[in-house]
């Protein structure tokens, strides 16, 4: 089993976002399909450029891609929604 990759992230204010890619080992998606790893306020970028982000855990139990709190989508996109980042690949069951 492999982690579902984050294909694109438009949350440019996130500490882990560099050039619309996520550079932390794994993000967590919360129960409302929000990126629970979204981090802002730190002026320095974090993460490692060679690391491509993936889904560590998904608590959006009502998503059709969620299987036993693991993401089974081929990849996901993260986009800004109001003042937080959401999994834009989320689809209700």
C-alpha cells in the first residue's frame, strides 16, 4: 500500500507549499475534508524540496475515497477555501 500523493496545492500561504506542491511527508485530512496540516504564519518555508506530500490519514469518513481512514484516490488536490485549505478531491459517498 502506498500513500496517496498530493498532486497540487494552491494554499500558497502554507509553510509546506513551494511552487504549488506540498513538501511534507504526509498531511492529515480532517473530518470536514480540511487539510489539518495546513500551517501558516511562519515566514520561512518548511519541509524538504525533494519530498512530495502524501495523505497520512483521512478522517473524512463520508468521502467515497476513504477506506478505513486511508485515502484511496489516485491523487488529490488541495485548494484554499475561506481561510483554510481543503481537499478538493473530496466526494461524498
